[in-house]
C-alpha cells in the first residue's frame, strides 16, 4: 500500500527516473571498472608470458654453453686459471683477424663456484668460474663479426654484459665502436687444485 501511495505522488516519476539513472550509472561504472581490470590482467599475463619465453631462451643459452663445455675434450680446454691466458690469446687473435684491437683484459685471479643465473639452485660440482672484463675497439661491422666468432671460440663462457658505444667516425664514413665485455669463463677444477 505504501508503494502505491508513493508512486501516485506527482514527484514519483522524477524520483523513479533518478533512481534508474543512478542504477544505470552504477552498472556503467562497474562495467568500465571490470573491463579495465580484465584488460590490465590480460596485459600482465602477456608480459609474464614474454618474460617466461625470455627466461626459457636464457636457460637454453646457458645449457648450450654447459653442453659445449661438457663436449670439449679435456686436452683442448685448459683447466683452472690456465683458461685465462688461453681465452685472452684467442680473443686477441680473433680481434686481429677482424681488424679490431683488444684494449683491455682483466680477470679475477681465483676460481669461484660456478653459479649460473638461470637455475634455481646450485649443485656442488667441479665446475668453477672466473670473472673477466675486456674492451675491444674496431669498425662496427667487423667488431660484431669478431664478437660472433668469440662466442663460438670453443672455450666455455657466459656473457654477463656486452656494451657497445660509438667511439668515433672512420675516414670511410663507418663508425669505430668500443665494446666492453663482462663475462664468466667456465672451467673444471684441475686435479692438482690450482
């Protein structure tokens, strides 16, 4: 009875239309909010998928590096700190071959436990790592070719960073580039412990 008396008032249609507008406004706001949440969730899911694919690629790269190291005969790959001079010699030869120069080469003088950045845990093994920093300089296309050849040199290592910067313009119009490398040589523990 009360509802009928409320609806029979002259102001009732106005109140009713205001209430309907309020309800529709609320539905619209909720719909927009849920749509935003759905779009943002999908975007975050896509970002996570891309990050997972990137990590899968990095893991495959690390496994490839370890596989190359495992396949290398012990006679060819120096053990312990001997790998430093072998790697430096290899990088120097490759740089010279491509018309580049090795400006700087620094390596830590001790072996540390091999810690891959791509695994959740580290298992004790006879694999060790040596941190190396090197700087190469040369014409951009030749330097990139030298880096590719260094990556395939047969000595086990993992790049940490590769930083390329323009140094100057050459007389032929190409750029001279400086490349700062940070990497980890991977080696087995020598039998005599050095």
